[in-house]
C-alpha cells in the first residue's frame, strides 16, 4: 500500500510526516493523507483546527492534486477527536 502523509502549515504548505495511525493526529491541526492505490487525497481536519488552517487544507489538497494528477480526488473529514479511545 502506497500512502504519504502531510501536515498542512498555516501558510498552506504540506510538509511530509511519518504517520502510523490516529494516535499521531492532533486535534488542532490539519493533515493530508494521499492514498496512491485509490488515488484519493484525504483531508483530515481536527475539530480544534482554525478556520484559516481548514481553508488552507483545501488549497493544499488542490495543489497536491495538480502535482499528482487530476485523477486524484479530494475527500474531506472533520473529526471530533484525534483518535478513538
């Protein structure tokens, strides 16, 4: 399975990170997870993430799609918690 994960900074840039599961996610941040097998760019928005960060995640996802190819689709999720307990 070919997956890349990114955290989106306040400037809208996606910085690649190491991701091993939901426990790595912080509720005040926004992430992109690119699944090359399904050709999807998942946008994970933490509940506590700021409005600007959420807006910038959409821009970062669009930039990622342009880089990878427009056959990739963006899918957005907003989570109440960073991980299930």
